[in-house]
């Protein structure tokens, strides 16, 4: 593969829901291949699973050539949810190195970044300074300076934070249904799909479903909230408004400056995301315009291509 004299780099975006890997030409950034694997949160995914998910994504990015020799890559940059300073960076680095070995990739250098840093670098022109906001399964914001995160807001996980995230929406949907069932809140069309999900509409069944598995699973309900809101349900629409308010508060905490980049990503804020328009309305007063990106893998490639 490297006999042509072309040098390659690889970017990896390991998020809470899935992992993406991209192999690209170092000189041009042209994509050679892409692969997808399972969840890649460096804090919550067990080490063996993390290696397996990363290796799956890396293999998928390599050209299909059975029996080929190990692939030599100049630089591999991996961005990890939970992989920021003080987080699971050491675990992420060990897992990425192990996955590259399993996939037959021989890197010249391996670097681990937080998911906020690679997401920000995915913005138009691969910016070096500005703000990034992620809202998918979890939610977090960061200020980036010189392509390094210098301040963070939220990203505190399902128990203590991630306000406005997919998990947050799912939990609030169940709370709204419970309040409607016992008369503390208004009726909502969320009750129908929640009842189907829980095997029946009763407080006992809803509570049992909520506590029956890992809480992050509640993020699976966020598309239901969006669908019910679009059908005209006021309670569901109110949850989307509240989620946008929470995310706006995360941006506010980072001290936004008019005209600076604001890169946004994740299932709720990426291109076509259900909260993108709401957020754009709210940050306009600060002179900000969100730039939605699909994920952080393009930013990981951009960082890998930087001179070293």
C-alpha cells in the first residue's frame, strides 16, 4: 500500500455511541477508507471491549487486500469521549495502540485527544481557536485555544450533568409521563410510545424500565421526543426547548465572543439535528452562528496532518 510513496494518516473519533476511523493521504487529506465500530467512551467502556470496537473501526478503514503486509501510517490521532485531561486518556492510548496492532497498522506516532478537540477541528477550515458544543448521548462544551481544550463546561456524565443531551431528553420524557399518570403534570402523547416501550402504561412498568438497565440507555428515547413534538405535542416540544436552554447555558459558561467559531456536533446538533435551529436562535444575541459537523473524525484527520 505504501509502495507508491504516498504517506498516510488516520483519524479516529471514539464517541459514546459509535467509533469512526478514517484513513487519508497525508498530503491532500483525500479519504482512502472509513470504518465504524461500537462505543468508544474511554471511561465507561471496559478495556477489552474498547480495543475490540476500535479495531473493528480501524479494519474497516483499511483497503481490502487479504494477506497484505502491515499498513504503515505516519500519524494516528484518536479523539475519545472521556479521553480528555484528567479523564481516561491513558486507557484510551493503551486501547488505541492495542487496536492498531490487532488491525495490522504500524503507526509512526499515536496521539490521543478529547472528543471536543477533534470535533472542533472538524469545523470549516479546521479552526484553531473558538467554541465547540457536543450533544448526542451526552453533552459537553469546551473552549479551544491553539487546538487544545483550555476550558470545559458540563460533560459531567448521566448522573451529574450532560444537560440537554439525548439521555437527558429520555429521562425527562419518562418523568413527564410519570407526572401525567399520577396527576402532577399535563397529559402528553409521549405516553403512547413510552407505554409500548415499557410493555404497558403504568407507573410500575415505567419505573421498572428506567431502572432495569444502564441509565444511558434512556438516550434511545430522544428520537421519540422529537417525533412526538413534531406531531404537535406541547409537553414534548417543551422538553426540546428546555434542552436547547440547557445547551445554551453551557455555551454561556464558556464566555462566548461575537464572531468566533462555534462548532456543534452530535445527534441533536449535527447537520439536520433537532436542536440545531433552537440553539441558533438562542446564541444569535451573542453574535454566534453554529457550524454543524457530522462527527469528529474529519478533525482527527486534520490534526494528524499537522506538521510535527
